[in-house]
C-alpha cells in the first residue's frame, strides 16, 4: 500500500533522513517510534510532500514524490500534524465540514460517527474551535482528517500533552480505524499505546530505521529500547 524506499529528506542544507525504507500494508497499524529529533515527523512530512525529498514514496504503486500535498491528499492519504492546525475562528462543526472531500463516492464517515467517538465534540459543535482545550482540539483534528475519507491516515504524536482519559479516547479511536480497515502510520513516543494498537513497529534513530518488528519483538529487545527509546 504505502512503501518508502531509500528516502532522503532535507531542511535547507540539513540532511535529516538518511535512506529510510519502510511500508504500511492495507488495514495495518504501524508505529514509528524514536526520540525527539530522530526523524519521525520528517518521515510523514516527506510522504505528504511537505519537505524536500529524494528516493521513492509509492502509494498503491503510484509514485508520490514530486506531487503537491493536496494532490497526495486526493490520492487517499490523511495527515494529522502534531500542531493540530485547527481553524480557531470557525466552529467545531464548520471545521469538520472543511475536512470533507468532494466527489460522488459516499464517504465512510459521517458527522454522527465523529460525535459518537468523541461526545464532547457534539456538545461543543457550535463553539469556536479556538476556545477548545488542547485535548478537544486534538479530537477535532483527528475527526476532521477522517471526514476526508482517507484509506491511510498518518498521525503525528496524537497523545502529546493529553490527560490520561483523553489518551484512552485516542486509543479507542485508533482501534475503530482498524475495525473499519483504515491503515494507520502512528508517530508516537508513548510505548504503551503504540505497542497496544500496532501490528508492527519501526524505531528511528539519527534519521534511519534501526529496528523493525512486532510489538512483542520490541518488548523483548531491551538493547534497542535502551539505546533508542528510553530516557
């Protein structure tokens, strides 16, 4: 489905990714783990065409490198950035409307789906998004991306700074995506949630993939965890 091969990425003259190769299969949740600065966020930005990149990023055997971000989104990829990027002066419901993708195909997700997953959003659907709490804004960003009906969604640090109850809701959200056959590339620092919901894990260090395996493999590999994940 999604396949990266020998991807290099740059911010100006800074060489961030050094030959990243990885893949996400249909209906699979894959976690991309690593410390801050390891290159995880840059990897998903490379997929979305948001950084200067070389190599190959294929989506259903179609090359994405060289396409504009909106073209990549129309191919069926969704992206939830770490900074959330809600529209603060628009209501919760208006933000969700903006997430919808045009076309004749009936979307898999409805407003009722979003409000059922996150009842707090239904309570605040007519409130300006800018006054929501950080956790509520994260819920909104996740739902707005789903309203575009992606086949794969890339989520960057969805639990960062959230209260434990909201983290639990995000975990349920991820499980609902899996039940509906949506592929997920999850960038996350919290090992607990990543290992709970993922079929496979990649660990990054210094802009390279240093480990690939199942959650059980990673739990058993104390050397990798100590060198590349633990503080």
